[in-house]
C-alpha cells in the first residue's frame, strides 16, 4: 500500500472522508497526539486499526466526535458529564459513557461503556466535520511504542499500512487525553492527561479519585476500562529505569548507573531536567525541560523517547517529577515506558 502524506486542505479532507466512509484508515493530528482513525460504526474498519497497530483486542478505543448532537446514537451520557463538556470540550478530556448498541463491541473491548471525546485541533475538527462520522482512533503508532506527536513519527510506524496521513505539524499537548470514568460511582481518572484532576474537581465541586493502576501495573484480575492501562506502553527499545529520591542524590546516582552500563559496553544515556544537564554532561543527557515546567516535559516526552531508538541506546535512566497536575500524566507515561522499573537514590 502506498501511504500518502498530505497537508491539510479541502481536497485532503475530502480524500480522508472518502477513505473513512469506505472502511479505510486515516492518521490525523489532534492537540494531544496523532490518531489512527476508522469509522467507529464499521466493525471491519475498527478491526483494521488493531491489525495496523498490532494492538491487543482487549484494549478499548476512544471515539472522536465534532458535535454533541453525535452523542445520542452512541451512548447515554452521565448527568455529571455535561458541565465538564461545557468546560473542556473541545479539548483533551475523554469521558466514559454507557454504550448504545450502534457502537460495535470491538470499539469498547466488549465493555458496556464507550470512551468519547471532542478534539480541539483544527485539522481533526475539519476532518471530522467533512466525514460527519464518529471516528474511533487510538494513537497512530505501532502498539507499545511511544505515541506519535509529528506526522514523521506516524510515517515511521505506519508507512505501507495505511493510505493517508494528514500532516498538521507537532501536537501541542504531547500526551494523550485524560480519561474520566463517571459511570461507576465517584469520578475516577483512569488515564491522566492535560485536563488535570484539580481542573475536573473545580468543575464538579467534589473530590476526584485517580485509579490505582495509573502509577502501577494493572493486576491480572483488573479490567482495562481505558486505553493505556494494561500493557507496556510508550516504550523505546532501550531498557528504561526511573531514578527517584532527593535531588542531591538522584543526579550522582544517575551518573553512577549510566557509567556502569557504559563500562559494560551498553550504550546509555540519561533523561534529565534542564537544570541538571551540565552536571550530567558525561552521560549523554537528554533535556526533558525545566523541573518547574512539567507541561514542557509533557510536550517533549514522546519525541525524546522516539529519538532514543534513532540514537541506538540500550539503557536509559530518567529523573522523575512529582505526580501532581500534569506531572501525574508524565509519570504515568514514564512509568509504563519503564515497566515501572525504579531505583531509589535515597
């Protein structure tokens, strides 16, 4: 298959619409990451997403819409969702709703709930309006790899597998959307993202819980209610290890671990804050942004993780940030990239 990489314009949206209506796949930018979209109401088209990504079938997908009028045929919306839609849609918030029969079970991994969001990226919105379909779309990468934040990332993983990639430049947020469960009692964040726990709580005027599996592996007896819960995700080919503890101990511990691996013949590096790049200059430092700007780390993270493969690293040691605000989303992604492997420097 010849994969076309096209700039966004009216003719591109027309091509994308025809592909989606005929059961094909289109990769497109959102404000979070690039998505790999198919008609959410077409079972065979949805199955082709799993085939292209090599994605396990028990990992549910998110359905993207451009207008709230599209909700009624798809799901029953929890009452508490409406103020959140007013506050954060369009935007990087995904809400679990009760699935209606029109949504194929393949979209939801057989669950009674369906994840819905309305992206804010102008290219995503234009494409969704052109096709006027609900579009099921996970991230447009091979399963397990770091999510794509540029069209070049998508082409690297999907060249020859899909007919069209719409190039909308680099994504703004850089991490996937927040996934919020309102269907099972108290509000629970299943996957943290750019819409933080604090932001949701301020709208709902109540406490918002965070699923325990956000910062640990999902147990075998737990159901994956959201994308990104069960499997190793966001991972480069290198072995990633997190290093946590007091700042004055983390930096020397990272240097020690990195140089030990180098001495064993394994190409190694560190992911560190801007403030520590000079101190770790002998460890091939990759700057993940300032310790005071977690949103900068979120924006850079997947691009940096992908670059590690390009540079051929085998061992990677990464600093951690407090799991607060968008820092929770960063640590969720880093934790899964490292399979929650962590060394304490205290």
